[in-house]
C-alpha cells in the first residue's frame, strides 16, 4: 500500500507540475513583458530541478516495483510495459529538453524563445500521459 501511495502521489505531482506550470509559463512568456517572462522562466528552472526531475525518477521506479510485486512483472502485465515505455518517450519529448534547457539556460534573456516548440512537445506529452492513465485504469493496451 505504501508503494502505491508513493507512486500515485509522485505521479500526481509530476503530472500537475508538468501540465499546469507549462501552460502558465507559455502563456506568460508569450503575452507578457520581458521581465515577467524572465521571471517565469526562472521559476520553471527551479521547478524542473526540484519537482520534475525527482518525480520523473520516483514515479516509474515505484510503478515498476508495484508491477513486479503484484502483477508478476511485465510479462504478465503488458499494459504496464506500454505505460512504462510511454513514460520514457514522454521524458524524451518533454523532460530531457526542459531540464537541459533550464540547467544550461543560455537564452534566459529571451523568454519568448522556443515557446511554440515547447507547446508542441507539451501537447504530445499530454497525450502520452492520458495513454498511461488509460493503460493503468483499464489494464489494456492500444497496440
């Protein structure tokens, strides 16, 4: 039960931060003035390192331990394998570029840079998140 609570709360924090902070930051960066955009980008940098990075490790590891303990591993739970692979595809789309960008932050003076690309990656990540949730609830896969 403890592992399930850790997995679910970590996933909730991960999804909530990724979805809502990115929507807020893209909106502020695209229509706000430069100073507000720089502030939004700085806040996202802190949140990417303090929320997204740890929960992107905790969520799949706790899920993997749950699948191994209660379902007999990926061989007996193909839906879990799909959710696991979808999570890492999402990480490649959204998390890795964000964490690299905010860690290096070479363009911090231009908050409007890469807003459209981030929005496109965010939409793809959101669809993958819904697929992961669907796999976990229905215990089925789409493929």
